C-alpha cells in the first residue's frame, strides 16, 4: 500500500519551504530528494542512506565534502530528529553556509511524531527500510530546534507554524551577520 498521506504531507512541507530558498541549495537529510528536484535553481541533496535519488550519500553529515561558504540556503526538512549528531551537523551546516545565507528547518514536536510514526508504521520507510538508529528521536520541540541552532552559531529570524499548527518552519542566519 502506498503512503498517500505521508506523500501529501511531504508535498505540503515542500510548498512551505520552497518560497524561502534562494541561491545554491544544500538539502541535508534529503530523503527521496524531492525538494532539490522541485527547486528551480542549483541544488544538491545529501543523506546517509540511499533513498533512490540522493545526489550524494555521505557516511557522516557532520563531515561534508564541500568548501567553506559553498551554499546560500541549507535545508533540513523533517529530518533533524533523524540525525543523531544534530549539534555537529548544524555546526557543519554553519561552515558550508555563505555569510548571507540561511538555514531552514521544519520539525514536528515529539508527541505528535511518536503518534504519527505509530499510526503509519506499516508504510513508514524510516521504520521499515532503514530503521531508527541510535540517537534518533521522535520529533523535536520548537524550543529545542531554536537552542540547537543557537548552539551552532545561528540566530532565528522567523518561526512559522503550518500544517494546522503542528509543524514549524524555522529560518535562521549566522549570528554574527544578524547581530553585527
């Protein structure tokens, strides 16, 4: 059985994220790489698992093979909770993001994530194809996302609830650029 609901929700997230992307895009935890495929500019999707159309499979998202300041927008769409070394990956994102660039994160809260994963377990590739790995968690609160970004050297410039208020779009820039 196809995951029609999961697919519809992914398209909803992409419709919210796409208008906020500019310049050269790096999508970390890109999954099936739909965001990069739908983006009209230059983009690259990286993941630690080959979901089918991943541009670059890496062993560790905290050690990316890109030059400093190589990207104008970095996205982590519904994936930060699936990254065990979240702090290190966000610091690496800071390194490869241009000074005027932005990072965009979408995330649902832990309780909603637990319920969602339980209800859709038969169709959930995270649980059936790859499996949840040590260090992955079910969702992250908006406050946790904000704290993780702050720890990595970012300042949040926008938070917007969507998907009936359940999901949150967070956009941040490098703190030195926002503060100075």
